[in-house]
C-alpha cells in the first residue's frame, strides 16, 4: 500500500528538509520492495548483486540500489505490475528506431501529474486563472497518442487553460508519416499576435522553434510583443541539427527579442520517458533536481560517485514509477552535478554536457530533426 503521508503531496518540490528526506527514503524502500517482488528480471538482478530490502537502512543506502541501464528498456519489456493494471503506455521514439516501452498504472500516472504541476508551479509557470494560446512544435497527440513527447505536451498544456492549441508536427495520411507544417506555424504565430488579451506558450524542439522564428522575422521584417506572461518551453535538444545549434543564452536572447518576452521566460526541460521526472530550468537557466528524485554523477568505468563539479555519467533515482523498475537508472547522458544556484532554489542542479556515446536508436528529437532535413 502507498505511504499515508506522501512524498508527492509535499507543499514545495524544492524544500529538502528532514521530512522530505525521510519521505523520499521510505518511498524508495517501498518502491524497491514492490519492484523486487513484481519484476522477475529485476529480482534476479538484485539477487545477483546480493542486495535486498534489508540493506536499505539509512538514506545513503539508496545509492546502492542496483541500477538498470537506460538502453535496457529498448531491449526488454520490464513491468512490475499485472498487465490489467496498466492505464497508459508511452514510447520514446518516433516512427523509426528501437523504442523504450514504459507503462504507467493509475498510481504512477497520478503521481507524475502531481509532480509536473508541483515543479512547474514552484517555477512560476502554472496559471490556472488566465487562458493562453499554445503552439506546440511537437507531434499531434491525436495521432501520436503513446509517444513520450506527446504525453509531455499534453501535461504541459494543462498548466494554464488553453484558448487554442496548435500542433506543428502533423500527420500526412498519403505518406503515412509526420511532417512539419511550417507555413501553418507561421500563420498561427501571426494569428496569436493579434490576440492582445492572451499570452503565448510555445513548446517543443529548439531547432524547430529557432528556425521558424528566424525565418518569420526575415520574411515579415517584424518582431512581436507577447509580453512577460508568455513562455517558451523547449525540450529534446538539437539532435540531428547539432551543426546548427547555438549557445543557450544566445538562443534565449534571440527568441525573446523576436517574441517580445523576457529571455528568462525561455526555459529548457530535460526528461526521459524511462525516468519521467522533469528537470526544468529556473530563471538562471539551471535544471534543478526536485524532492521526487536524486541525481549522482558517476565515473563511466569505475562507477565511483564523482560528487559535485566533475563530469561523468548521470545516474537518476526516483520511487514514483510503480509499474516499471526504473527506480535506479544509469543514463547515457554526460553531466555535472552542481549546487548553490543563484536563483535561491535549494538542492542540486544538473548541467548537461551531451550524450556519452553514439547510438543507433532514433528518439523523438532525432526523428523530428529528420523532418527539418527533409525540407532542404
């Protein structure tokens, strides 16, 4: 049974007090027991490592919980609950490449929706009172229903009431594939600019956003004035368009200038379908670790904890997913763990340095980038 006093009902997602730490430890122990009992693969892994629930005695023991490498979820279907309890299935890739299949039961789904609202609310990005116009540079969820990025956008478009939502990556039935509706996007931005009452929220892949906005400025010779209540929320990186990637602060400045909004309202998100927790930039452009997870950076060979300010492989922990044994996830991302952000938010934050290897697997951003390449 879930804990009565829940980690997911804490008032602040960034207050790392004794209560939050105790709830996180208890939730991790509860989750470990559930995955150990529910997933035969994970149980064999833990038995091989000679690790059991009795080894979880104090907080730092959570960092000894046996990990699953993130790409394992592309090779194996790992589930910790009966199939009939699954409420939502998410996949991590586009139309090509191997996919991670992550399933959520009702408990996991309820938790992640609370987490998303908590994190974005603490960062000043939840506005239940005022309607906004959404422009999503991602897949239309009516077609890409179980794609991780589509689910993410559905959650993010619930942070403020929607007057209108426009999805830029649409489905072409004649080609049986998605395409970026560039002219449709430009017309939609012009339409939204005539709405003087409502701010805009733009979501999606930064390569798309930058390309379309730069073209629109060049074609029309104008900039906009969407104001300080508008946000651009990027995610997915520049995969496949790395040669065109621009420095983060320049991206924020130029996008802010074109749209007429503060550059600090351009926020990047790091997340993955296998882990689920959103790591969202603060006003100082740092991705903070919330109370629902913990992060370490490890040496790629020895797996030694490198502590702060040293580059290594990212290792993420969370108890929130009840249905899949991703409680301890070793990633392919190269990162540095830091603390004492000037924004004043407590706890650690992650500085991403890129992928720690070459992979043949195509994710959402890679497939999306191909849509840009095909336009050339």
